[in-house]
């Protein structure tokens, strides 16, 4: 009878130490990754960031030499208590499309560092890399 408890203990330990994907998305050093249709909360704050969709993808494909690097634009939903804001962030500031790389919200400067995967690369779910800094 005791051997069953001994065999079950590692499984119970592993299950109690599980973290959700959203918890694992937040990284140290002011950087975080978020998968498509996922929401994370900035560490030590009430600011939530949701990655809704890729609004535009015109970056240069992998293994192709392009004249212009292109741009990727993503839609984010930002929530801080009762304040909600939907924004488009781009991989670079681009005046003709009126998109920026960063936004100020809830006392943080949040900028889009990367969208993965690149066009023509591995067919994986989209993830974004954001940088956040307390203002």
C-alpha cells in the first residue's frame, strides 16, 4: 500500500508545480513573450497585455534579400483596472501607416521588439516579444 503513495508522490509534486503558459510567457530583464490569443500581466503591476492578432505582415521572408525590410503590425489590448486601450504596435515606427513601435500605458513604456516566426520560416504559432519599462 505504501508503495502506491511512493509512486504517486512524484506525479503529485509535478502537478502542483505546473505553471500555465501565460505565467511562463513573462521573462526577466523587462522582456516578455506572448503567444497569439494569450494574456499576461506585467510583473508587480495590474497592467494586462493581450496579443489579439497580426494586423499586417510585410517583412522580408527568410533567406531572401529585400530592398526594404518590411513591417509587421500587431493588435494588442491593454488593461489597467477600469482603463482599457486597443493599440496597433509595429516592428518599427512608420509614419505613412501612422503606426509606432511603442506605447505609453499604465505607467509603462511598452514596445514591440519582434514578431516570430518570420515569413517563409517555420510554420509555428505567432508570438511577440515585448519590452516594458516603468516610467
